[in-house]
C-alpha cells in the first residue's frame, strides 16, 4: 500500500470567496495556489454570495466536520417586488407584488425586522443542498420535481437595518457590502440593506422571502456577503496574493478556538505516546485549560498540544487523556 503524501501545510485558514464561483471552485483555487492536494472547506456559500469561508489544508481537513462555527453574520440586500425560484437574484421570477410606500420608512422597516428576531421555524429554499430521502433539494427542483421541505428550527440573533435604497440605487450592489456584479435580475425600485446575525443552518434567502411576505409584498436576496463565521471575521481572511508560499504563522487560525474545545499541553517526551494513541496520565501534563478533577464524556474533546502544534483530539476520564484522533504532522495555528 502506497504511503500517504505528507503535507507541508497543515492548518485552518479563512478566505474571502468572491461572487460568481462555487465553494468547490474556491477550494480548487486554494489547492492550486498553496500547492497542496488535501484542501476542503466548512460552511458552503452560494455562487452569488461572497465572504468568509473557512478552509482546511493538509491534516486540518479532518477538523472541518467538527468545527462549531455556530453563529454567522451577513450583510444582505433584500430587493422588494418579486420572489424568485431560488430566493436570490439567480432564479427566475415566480411571483411579483406591489411595493408599499411604507417599505421606504426606516421605522417601519426596523419594526418589521424586529419581528423576525429569536428562535423560529424556517422553511429552507427549494434550491438548497438539504437531502430528503437521499435526494438533494436543488437537484429535484432543477428536474421539476420540487420537494416539500419541512421547517427547521433556526435562531435570528440580530437583524439591523443599515439603509434603504430607492430607485436606480436599489438595482445596484450595496455600497461596500457586496462586490460588483451582484444585483437584482428585475427592475427593483426599493431594497433594504440588512446586517443579520444568525444560527448555523439559517438561510438568509429564506429570511428575505419571508420578510417580503410579512411586508405584504414579495422579496429576494439580490446581494449577500458573509462577514463572519463563528469567531472568524473578514479581517482574518488570507489575501489571494498571500496564498502561494502561505505563511502559516501569520495566517493560520487557532484550531482550538475554531473547535471551541479546551487545551492540554504535553511535554515533548509524551509525543511518542500521543502518536501511538496511548493514554497519557495527568501527572505528565505541562498545562491544562480544564478542571483535571472532572471527567469528560467521550464526545467532549480536548486538544492535545505538543511543541506548539495540535497533535491529537482526546477525551479525559479524570485521570488520563485518551486519544481519539491523532495528527502525526500536527496542525498549526495554536496561539
């Protein structure tokens, strides 16, 4: 059996995905620019959306399915007057409705947005990656066999009106909040720019659709930018020109912060035990950021750090760390 190729880079980074490409396309671009085969991403962004996307390189790809990233923030432009098949500017118009003059009143807009705050049930867009009976909703929709998607619990933690665009301004991208090229596919004459903070799994497209209906009109997202994913903000995104020869020390995200788990530092002479998956007793800890008098359940992990790199994920039984996932090359970015 051929040995797996080692990676020169093993870290999590954030990139600013541009409009017009899929998340898969962005992964391919990173793979080419950093010169590593093992690259993946967490938190898909639609082609018409831009912004923060967390990427794993090398052994850090094994962390992607464990990332919490439970809270996300967006700036959206909500165009009033039409619903679309996809709930964004990419889809064909499915319904049109008048735009009441009240929608140009910031006080009315803010009150309506307040009504969408908090835990609620949301019906996802017909064009989404949700699977029902093993079939992706967007594939069924494209085949003309749309699936009735059940409502799911979501939490809208913030919905702040940034501004209201009227006339020709409404048909253009939101200034500074969306890259060029985004905008409505119909003659939109009024749009709201809204900053949302939502739980993982919330569709901003579905929020726009429901906001339009609540306003007695129809609406869709004409521009969308993710400004943060978990604790990762746009400020942490690696510029594309910095990807070739990527400086891990400058750009790697702290994997423990991204995972939201405590830390246990072990001395260098414990590395062999960690790599072999052997339990390490408490007396060998150099440092721990958890109460060593308590035990973790097996699904609550700690990050094992040796020599400044994440060497394993483990659980703690009150007397020793027991390894669950080992990273022979170590994942960088530990702060």
